[in-house]
C-alpha cells in the first residue's frame, strides 16, 4: 500500500479538497485493510476479496473508497445510511470483518494534539494525522451474514413488483403476503408524485 501522505494527497484531489474527513477516511481505510490482511487492496487479486460497507455519505466515504478502490458499480462498496462515521471491511476469502468507528472523543481532543494551530479545520487536519489509532477509532470485530445477493457478478435473482411492474434485482424485493414489491411501493420512496414523461417531448 502507498504511504499515508501519498494516499491522502490522491484522495483529496479526487474528492476536490483536503478536509478532516479525508484524513479520517484514509486512516480508517488503511487500518481496515491491515486488519483483514490486505496490503494492496486495489490490486486485482485483492480487490476481488474486499467489500466495504460505509455508514455515511460524507467526505470520509470518498476517502475510504479511494484508498480501497471499492465501487458501487462493482458491488464492492455498500452504502448503509446510518449517519455514523464508520465503515466495515470484509475479506470475502476469510470472512473476517472489522467495523471501524470514528470516535467523538477524537473531536474533543484536537486542541491537545495540535495546540499550535488555532483555526478549527487546520487544527483538526493536523490532529487527526497525529492521533494514535486507539484514540481516533473504536474497532469492532463483526460477523457479516450471508452475502449471496450482495456479491459482484451477474444478477442472480430477479423479481417483478406486483404493484408497478418494475423488475427488482439481487433479492432487494420486499415480500408482503407472499408477493414481491419494489421498496418504493412497499415502504415509500425518497421521491413523490412520479409521472411518466415522453423524453422526445421534453
């Protein structure tokens, strides 16, 4: 794996700017890969062993994805919207998995680790670079249940929503009274009032 500084520089460039979340994310990803025994997660033989679950849609998630090379389109990056600054790293070959959580304590200790810097963001960046992993993170060894419908590769399962007719892939349908529904029809969606439009008329 490349050095922390090299990875941070590349991650910040890909993300668009350097921020505290980038530092946390790069360190989180480096620790996660080390814990599950991957030293070069972007190498083709290792990327196929790795799935990462991120629990927030913020800067840290971009850094984790950059360092590990995981992608939504390859099904190696899973987004679970918990609003928690955390990520879980799973080695598919060994089934070992570790969840790494950024601690609230670390946010309160930035002035102790970078006392010479007064401004908040530069102080956080410097402090998060210096903090021991044991201060910056809480680590949990976890078990990931069956991944049959989460694996990369061709779609293994399809169902058709009985309400709207939409095809739902990879076992993501919701079963109600023995019938498959897409999630929007079963439990509501992030959008409202959908109306089909003729693209040629728009």
